[in-house]
């Protein structure tokens, strides 16, 4: 599945403006942005994937375009897909990016640490 390179460019440009430990990875048939070795944002098709504080699920899901991240047929706690209607403006995109970055410092890294 191809992903929106236009949306990916916008997200990458915004993240690049910040002083972050940023890594771009191809996954899920799209692209994922890792911040401090933690999944933070991504693009799958024309949707923005956002990782957020699971305690905010009700609030997040009430926003325009937001829905569960359920590509495995089961909703993933603390993740949402944002449809294009929820990211029509740069202000809306910036709000989603801010939400993901606010949670990133609390999120656990999935990166395995060496025991040596």
C-alpha cells in the first residue's frame, strides 16, 4: 500500500524543525516517525497515525477524522488513525503532532536494551 508522500513531507518538515532525536522508518506499508526510539507518528495510506496518552482516548476519538488504529482488526490502545478530514489545515496537523509529542516523553520504548 502506498502512503501519502505529501502528508509524510509535511510531518517530517514539522518534526525536523524541532530539536528531536528523530528517525524515519518504513513500516505498516507506510512510514513511521520514531522520536527518542519510540513510535510517535506515522502515515498509512492517506491517514495520520498518532500515538497518544491512552487516558485521553475518549477526547481523542471525539475529534473530527479520528478513529481507532485497527489495522490488525483490533484497536490498539493509545493509537489513532486520523482521516484526511481531520488534518485539512496545518493548524490541525500541528495539533495532532503536539498531542503525540506530549505523550512521547512518557511512552515506553519498544527498543530492546542490551543486557551486556
